[in-house]
C-alpha cells in the first residue's frame, strides 16, 4: 500500500467497510486501497496549493451505508487544536471529528438536486462552507451517469 500522511485513515472495521462498499481496490493489482474519513485541513491545503475552484463529491452512495459520517475538522497536538496540517505530522495525537447523520438508503436513482436527502445536502453545505469552494456535482452511484448536478 502507498505511504504518506493519512491522519484520518481507518485501519479497523470502518476502513474495511469503506473499502468494501466503495470497491477500493487497485484496478491492476487488486491491492486494497487506504480508506478514511474526509480530512478538511488536508483538503483546504490541497485546494490552496492547487488553486482549486470546484470540488466533485464522489461516493456519496458509499457513505449511505453508515449510521454517522465523520469529518476531520482539526487535529489535536498536545493541548492545542490545529486547523491545518503541521509540517511534522508525527507529532499529531489525533484527528478531531464532527459527526453527521447519514442519508441511509439507496440514492443511486436520484437525478435531481431537489431529491437529494436533506442529510446529504447538509453534509455538502458543511464542506462548501468549510472550504469556501462549491461542490457542483455529486456522484450517487458507481456508474458514470449516476451523478447529480447541483
């Protein structure tokens, strides 16, 4: 598996479920991919570094399998809370999460934004507000045409 920082990586049952539901295995090698929750400090850093102007949310259907969905909003460093990824991430003690209710159920047939579950809409709004970047598209299934334009 690839190395590198992944503070929100789930190594136990949750990671296995994310991998299973999301079919997160290498296309050529079949190796399992690393899986974890959305990391907002890391996402904001990537947006800043790359000049991102829009985000596409993928795998919304995968998250519907969980009762709650976690989002890392900061990191705990001793008694300090950091909303950015420090240079020396080995000093991080743990990600700090905000939890959201899932939008339980099959969403793969949804084609209009008005039909998206309110829990999914709230989750996306939180991401947009936290990053300052819009999410104009959401994939709701594994097929290429299973997405909703917001």
